[in-house]
C-alpha cells in the first residue's frame, strides 16, 4: 500500500488470539514499515483487552518513526473505546482507503 503496511484481521480478537495479533503487529512495525493500518472490516468481535495491544503497537510504531491507524471497524470500535474508558486515543477511519496516508487526517476517538 505504498507508504504504509496493511494488516488485515478477521474473526474474533479475544484472549486466545491477542498474543498472535501482538506478535504480528510487532513484526510488521519492526521489520517492514512502522506506518501501519489495521483493517478491522472482517472482525466479528473484539474484547477490550485488544485495545491494550493496539496501544502498545501504536507506541512501538511511534518509537520507530511511524503511526498506527485502524480502519473499517464501524461504530462498534468507538463504542468499545468509550465502554473501556480508554485514555489513549486510537485513530480510526471508516474505510481502508481513508486510512491510507494520501487520503486525509483521521477521526480520533476519545472517551
């Protein structure tokens, strides 16, 4: 995707998959590109614990001169961020195209 990497996630993000997700995000950020879009269109459900994984991946990306964005989650991600009382905002975009660097600035969800 040009100036950034895209990680597509499908299925449930829960306690059983968090370690795999965290490892993949770490691998992409440290070995490929620190500018990363996580495509959540095919996620069927996501536990609040995943927000910590995304926060850690965001911090790692920033340490490597990049950023992390989420795309395609719909309203459920904003609802989860508010319900989890998360302090760290997560840039999220309605579509993958909008999350790509050439598109436009993102929508920041705050609790």
